[in-house]
């Protein structure tokens, strides 16, 4: 207790009373009212039954594991022992998000390296500005652009058939190719900038030295650049993975008729299904699975969360 | 030496391919906005048209959504920027261990799925409204208020990152000097730290506004019965593909490019002002006038004017009528061909009719596209004042 009061005294003394009050109020509104309390309410809500509004808080409003049971076992009427549909959608979403992350890593690493190592400052500035421009275009519109490209009468099908590469329109949307390309496109910037920032601060002499000692390009990247850029790599990969797994717009627009993204199930429980507790339970599941996956991978690569976002 | 040049070449090619991937989809989308075909595409090019823009400016739903998005955007800026500044200042004052814990907490909203942020906000305020017995017209159920609150949760973290990077370069001895000279801490904050942070405040505000405008995942839950620009767009896209959506994209890409050009020219101007001007007689008059940001701003305004006038006056109805007539003629010819084909099967083996229409506006025969394109192609660059590729050489 004395530690806290001492901290307070020091804090007010350092900032002056008005500023100290502003800082504390702003941060606590943010962290408590906007983040923590809503999350806790959602957690609480996920353990409740789906009741009509007048009955909420009444005698029927008891805690239950029903919503989580539904995710694992499915409908009681169907008689099946586990909910194959929803569980497989979750797995498919996670695997697809991991694939998109790897794809982005492969696309972005050379670009970030080339940009970071180039010595022409003016060209570099222009290229970075050019990188940002597509990111300013709305998420929905980016997905729409891929819809135009990959549609049955779209540019890619038209081009490919004219060149005689294939003679029937390929169903890119049904095959989810459009979805993966669109998702990889959507979060490319979030991969490039952390990588670029990490590689840029690498001393070029280290690469020269490795080259002088006879290392091949592969060895230079494996033993010098990648270990050095690991925080940037982890940061970019985490952001792309989390955002892809939590994406809603791109799967809604680009997803094939047979494919579902886990966020779409949550959306359905909230909107068409009208079952908020179940939607909350699914959201909690998504959040916990994503966070634990990211923490696991960070531990595997020995990176701390403090390095994200720099 | 040779090898370095080779890797340079490969690298350049790779960068080129990368930027094609980055801009290709946007350019195709931009081009579809000027094709009169009612399905967004470029390959059977019908007519150059501005009608999609006209349709856009009369789209009530989209305009209402845009208005709501503006209100939400300003609301988010007003709340998220002060929170971000406070969070960055608190982080810069605590010890290293507490700092890393708090940093992880502050950064968490960025990493959480937007869907989760949106629905938790919705549930929380709904519960709170029930507890207080508020009615459905109150703040607790107001889509615009909820969206501001929901977006602030993660946009505050964006602004915090902007402020943190600026704070790292702050020299604390400045504040100390002010205190030594008798300023109170509050005065030091307002006279030293805040002015130093002003550029960061501006960029955080712009970033927050843009992030708010383009957000979908959180907004779609918190907006309840209202609509924003993004949710209306999403509805339009899901309902059916329509070139007026491309026209939205053209407008946004245009504004973005113009802003980028202005930003760049202003930055260069400022850099030149900062340097002691070298005596360069040839760059005094004309060149200086051209590279002045005022000139850039003027030409941007002129371009925008020209675009608006073009949209309002360009008439594609004659060309459209022609295309429609061609389509109808082709359809009739097609029907005529089909009917005898049904009667006698051998008629199909001998393609009697010559290639029907050179303009290739039919969807039925993909083989007709190739000869058709060279004829219609020149139409596209002729009037595309909007097309951003045409802007580049002008600058």
C-alpha cells in the first residue's frame, strides 16, 4: 500500500496535479471502461443461457456451460457426439491464417530487405509512400478489386483463356484462391514495416564481413539478417496472423459459397441467429485460441510481446 | 561485380512484380469505373462513361453513411488522441518492468480480433443500459456512440505508438530547464512538451481518422441500426457487383494520390526552406513557382474541378445506344443461327454467318474479344482525367 501511495505522490509531483489527473483518468477510462470491463462482460455473457430480455437477471438466468458444450458437441437433436462443422471451421480458419502469414512473409522479406539496404534515399521515400497508398483504400474496396480480378469473367480468367492457358473459366472464388490472395494483399503493409524497421538498423558492414568470409547469400540471410530481424519478423507475423484470423470483410466478400470463416459464424450468431451468449462463447474461444497460439510461437522463437509494434 | 549487378537486376524485377501486385488490382478496379458495362469489367470495353459517378453522388444511403462516418471519425479523433498521448506519457515515466507489462496491455487491443472488440462493446453497453433502465433511444443503444467507443479501444493504441516514437526523441532537460526557471509542472507541460508533440498530435489525428473511416470488423457490430460508409459499401458489394463501387474506389484513390502529392511537395518545400538557400539563379523564377506547394495545391484544385465538370457534362448515351443496338442485333443473329441448328444438326457444323460484330461487345463469344479490343481500346485513355496513371506525368 505504501508503495502505491509513494508512486502516486511521485507521479503527481512529476506532472503537476492537473496533468497527473488527466493522465490517470485517460488511461483508466481506456483500460477499464473500454477494454477490460467489456471483455469481462463478454466472458460472463458466454456462460449464460439465451433468454428473452425480460427474463435476464431473473430466476432462470443461471450460469451454464451450454454454449461451450454446443461448440464442442453440437446440437443434442442431431445425435452426433461432436460438433464437426464448427470445430473444422475453426481449424480451417487458423490454418488458412497461418498460410496467409507465411505467404506474406515470403512476399515481404525480399522487399523489406531490398528497401532497407538500398542507398538511394529519395527513391526509398517514394517507394515507401507508394507502399502506403493501397493501404489507404478501404478494406471492402480492396476485397472488391480482387472480386473483379478473380471472377468467372474477370481479368485473370479472361487473360488466361485468351493466352490459351486454360479453356474453361477457373472458379478462383470457389477454390478460395481469391480469398487467400485478397487476405495476403490486405495485410502486406503490416508485414513490411516491422521487417523493414528491423533490417534497416542492421549495420551493412556485418553483411560485407560475412560475404568477405565466404558466406553465400543464403548463409548471409540465414545467419546474419534473419536472426537480427527476428523481432520485426515476429511482430509482423503476429499482427498478420491475428488480423487474418479475425478478418470478417474479406471472407464475406471473397469467400466461396462452401467456405466459412470462424468470425462469420460469430457474426451469424449475433445477427441472424439472435443468440448473443453463443456468439460471445465463440468469440471467447477465438480470442483464447489465437492468443495462446501467438504466445506459444513467440516462446518458440524466444521473442517477447514487448517487441511488437515497434 | 557482375554478380552484384545481377542481384540488383533480380531485385529490381522482384520489386517491379511486387508493385504490380500492389497496384494492379487497384488499377483494374479504377478502369472498371469508366466502362459503361453494368458488370465491373474491362475486357469487353463498351463505352467510356461517367454515369457511375453520377449514380454515386445520388446514392442517398452511401451519403448518409459517409456523414455518419465523418461524425464517428471526428469523435474517435477527439477521444483516441488524448488517450494515446496519456498512455505514451505514462509509459515513459514508469520503470522498465512495469513498462513492459503495461506496454503489452496497451498494445493488446490492436492484436485482438476487431469482431471481439465490437461485440464486447455492444454487450457491455447493452447490459449497462439494462442496469440503468435506459430506454432504446438513449446513448447506450446509439450506434454512433457505440461505434466511437468501440473504435477508440484500438485506435488509441495506434496513436500511442505515434506519440511513443516522438517522445523517445524528447530531451527531458528542456522541461528541467523550464522548471528551474520557475515554471510549474502544468506550465511546463503546456509550454514545452505539448508544442514539441504537436506534429505527432497531427499525424496521430490523421491516422485515427483514416483508421476509423476504413474500419469494418468492429463497426459492423457496434453500429446497430445505423450505417457507416464502410458498412453501406459492404452491403453493396455483397448484394451485387456494380461499377458504382469502383467509382467510390476511384474517388478514394484520387483523393489519396492528391494528398500524397501535396504531402510530398510540402515536405520538399519545407526541407528546401530549412537549408540555407544556395545561390542558384536559374531556379529562382519559373522552377520555384512550379515546385511551390501552392502550385501543387492549385493544380490539384483545378484537376478536381475538371473532373467534376467532366462527370457532369460527358454524355455516353449515344455510344451506349450503339452498343445496346449491337447487342440486340447480335442476339437476333444468334437466335436465327440457333433455330435452324435445332432443326437440322448438320447446320451447326458449317459456321455460315461471318464474325458478327467487330466491336466484340458480346458476352457469348469470348473468341470475338481479341479483334474487338484494339478498336475500342483507345477510348479509355482519351478522357480518363480521373485515372491516376494520367496524373503521374503531370507532376
